[in-house]
């Protein structure tokens, strides 16, 4: 990175003001990010995230679960009727 040469104090002050504003913008982005993170780590949202992930997993797996369990249920009813 080349060193910039200033020909007047006005140029220097302008660049310092730009850097100050960029610093403030980055600080505000950090504060906003922290607030969003803080809001997302509430017990209610954690539980909802946990439940929704398992709900999504099991909603896609209902057919497989039923196919795996159904033969055992049918066998249990048949054995129950026979008296075993």
C-alpha cells in the first residue's frame, strides 16, 4: 500500500472524516449483529428451532416409519387373536 501524500490539511481532514464514518458504520453493523444474535438465542427460539428440525426430519420419514412398524403391528394383532 502506497503512502498517500496530502497537499493540504483539507484533504487530510476529509480522509480522516471518511475513516471516522466508516468506523462508525462498522460499529453500528457490529451492534446490529449482536442484537440479532441476542434475539435469536432466546429459549423460545431455541426450542422452536430444535422442534422444527426434528419435525422436518420426521415429516419426511413418516412413510418409512410406518413401513417399518406396520408388519410388527399386524403380527401383534394376529398373535393376539390367536391367543398367543
